[in-house]
């Protein structure tokens, strides 16, 4: 082969090698491109799944500044006015200390598991109640809307109670307190006590006539109560300002609204235990009537209180937990908040019955004095013989025990004529058995007891400020149960909706 043919052959071989290299490199690059595109598709699918499941990838969902803030928010929502004025009433009505047994059993069996379920589902899906139920099944989305409607109606009446508390709070900066004495009515000739007030009591009259200004019947509207209207407007403004930026604004207020009631309750407990008759109230409260535990009604009311106390089914628990990180230990949170709620109820019950025991003791002392005067008159007129009265009895400084001794003697000796004498049995237990709850406890019984406290305006200010804070803590959770699901579902601006 000629020399130039060898050169040509070498050049051809080089070209073939180059072309093979190009082909191989093209195949590798297309392979890489295919693999990269496949990875990108996988990544996108994973992203879509994560977003659908409500992970941190979703559009900048706010989060709690700290774990303490979140716990205080859940405690503030679950611990409310019901702990102060419904739980003590249920204890008194359903066997005293015996009621704590079914309540604690149902809290462990029903309350904590359902509370944990709501915390877990809100934290995992990271949506409000509407989004959570839509994620579980689109057919169940209506349950989320129903919980929003329930929260709306609860918020309407709950804020009225905060308005009442604000009114009493504003009226507490007076000495003496405006509900301490019955008002006087001036006539052309003389001044006399308001007859309606004299028949009931100063606190009852103030509540119905001055605060509520109720009409004579349901058929009469009674016009606008401007004082309460202003207080209600102030309550809504407070809630709006606290919620306007969601958990970023309400979370900071929780430090005060959730912790302040405990300070007040502890102060009231210490003050209450130093009052005469407080031990009688607590003893009456925690004397168990075990036979009543066999009644189904007691268990039903205990279960109702568990649901009501923890705020189950309202959507507020789900809304608060939806701002948590997905790896948060919600099992610990469920147990912690549930037991804080239970011990708060017990603490509030101790406070209420210490104060009611003091009030019962004062009423009992008045009863003893009035009936002792009746006995002295009967002795002077000769209707009763001096021989009936034991020698050690001194009517000028008679005790409740001595009076009841005289009462029993007269009842036995004058059995047939006893009813006509008009004497009453003065027992502290009779007063303590008069069960009061709700507004009757907070705005009548408790306010009446506080009028007998030294420095009563101070304690009144503290008490009603506590009620305002308890109400606001629950209102934040209730309003969050409306706002969070609607914002998540319809993507409206939170500030405008609030």
C-alpha cells in the first residue's frame, strides 16, 4: 500500500473513533438528562404530597414563638368561666368530693384521648377544622363548617359575659361598693329603703335593676341598655385588637390572660382560708356522698363537663395546634393541659366554697341574733318559761351552738305550738345547700360575700379582672376556631376577616 493510502486509513480510523466517542458521550448526556428529569418529577410529586399533607413547605404558615406560648394558649382556651362557676356547682349538686371520682375517670377514658386526637390531627394536617375534615374525607367537610357556626354562636354569648364583667369591674372602684346597700328612695315627706330591694338583697337588686335593667316580661323589649352596650362594644374591641394579627398578637397576650387568673385564685384562697366559716364551706364541699355515684345522671353531667372544659369539638384546639411543628410532642401536651384544667377546677372550687362558707357564716350569725331577740320577747310576754333555758345561756353573746340547743329544747317542749312561735333553725349547712351557679354565683353570691371583706373594692377589682381574663382566654380559642379554617379554605386576609 502506498504511503499516502496509510495516512488516509489512519485519518479514517481517527474519524471513526471520534464519532464513536461522540455517540457514547451523547448517550451518556441524554441518559443523565433523562435521570435528572425523572428525579425532578419525583421531587415535584413529593413536594405536592407534602403540601397536600400540610407540611412546612406550604405558604408561610405562622408558628408559635415558643412552646410555653402554645401551652398557655391551650390552657387559656380550656380553662374558662365554667371552671369557676359551673364545676363547683356540679360538685355541690352531685355528692361533693364524690363527684371528683367519675369526673377523673371520664377525663382519663374520654377527655384526654379525644383532646390528644384533636391536637394530633391539627398538628399533622396543619389546617383549621374545615381543612382537617376535608382532608379526612371531602364528604365530611360540613362538620368543619358546623364547628365554625357553633364557635360563632358561643362567641356571641361568651362576649356578653365579658361585657358584664367589664361593667362590674368599672363599678368596683368605689367605697363602699354600689351593691353593698339597698338604695334609698326620697319621698315628699320622708326617705325609705327601696321595697323591692328590701324583699330580696342589695346584690340581687343591683344585678337585675342596675346592671341588666331587665323589663317586666319577655314581651317587653325594655329599650337599649346603653351601659351594657358600651361594655359589650369594649369587649369586642379588645378581642379584635388581640386577634387582628392571629397568634402573633394573641400569643403574647396569653402570658397575662392565662397566668393572671391563677394569681387571683391563689390570693383569694389564702384570704378565704383566713375568714370565719371558710373551713365549714370546704368541709361541706368535700364531704363525699358515695351513694350518689350510682346515679347515671352524675356520670352524664361529669362527661358533659369534661367535653365543655377541654373545648372538644369546637375547633379551637385544632386551630391552635395547626400552628405547631409536625414533630411536636402533642401526647405530652394533651396530658399536661388536661391535668392543669382539672387542678384549676379543684382550686376554683376550694376558693368558691371558702368564700361561700364565710358568707353562710355571716348569714347564720344574723339568723341567730334575730331569733334570739324573738326568744327574749317570748320570755317577756310569758309565752315561754325561763325554766326551759339552760343557765349558762347568755342571749347578749349567744353562739350558734347555744342557740341550736335552745331551739331543740323549745321544739320538744312546745311541740304543738312551735310553728306559731316563728322561730327558725339556724344551720350553716342549710345555707351551703342552696346551690348557685353561673351568673347567680359570680354576680350575686360572690359579690355579696366580697362586700364583707376588708378592703372590699380591691378584692372586687381583682375578681372581675380575673373573670375578664378567663373569658378572653376562651374567646381567643373560639374566634381562632372561626378565623383559621376560613382563612385556610377561602384564602381571605386575616386582618379583614377579624
